[in-house]
């Protein structure tokens, strides 16, 4: 992984939220960290870098009036998990959010992100 270029503070995600491929509905992984500009997803296999993924997350009624959100994620980095040897951590830059989806994304951060150090 290269030098840190993150614009917003990354926070642990405290809700067990699945991330799936919006086209195939196949599981990509689970959202584990979030910032205003991106997410980290834990996966079972490495993903290619600099690839655009159409990601889908199911939403809860307390953060949105729709059941899911679809957005583009650009894979920026991928590395083996330090604790789970058969897992990978993938960082996605979130792109192409509508105004309404950006508001939902911000509510996800407010509701399910923790400032606690892990």
C-alpha cells in the first residue's frame, strides 16, 4: 500500500453490512470501515486494482426510505488481512453518488461508524 492520501478520517463500521455486486448479486464481502470518500470491504479473495465495481448495499429503514443503494466503487488497494490469513481488505473510492444517496451514505457514517480505536 502506498502513502496515505485519505481526505477524511476512516472509521470502523459497527453494523454487519453485506456488499454485493449489483449486476450479479454475488457477495463481494462485508463493509468494515467507512469515510466520506470511501469504504473498506473484507473479502475472501483479492480483487483487481483500479477496477470499477458496481456495488450494492442493503439499507435499514432508520437510514433510508429505500431498501438498497447502488454506487460505483473504484478499487484503490488490496492486501491480505493481518489477522485472518484467508481474507483480504480492499479499499474502494466511492464515486458517482446522487445527492440523495450521498445523504444516505452520510447517515450510514453517523449511525454505524465508530470513533473507537480497535
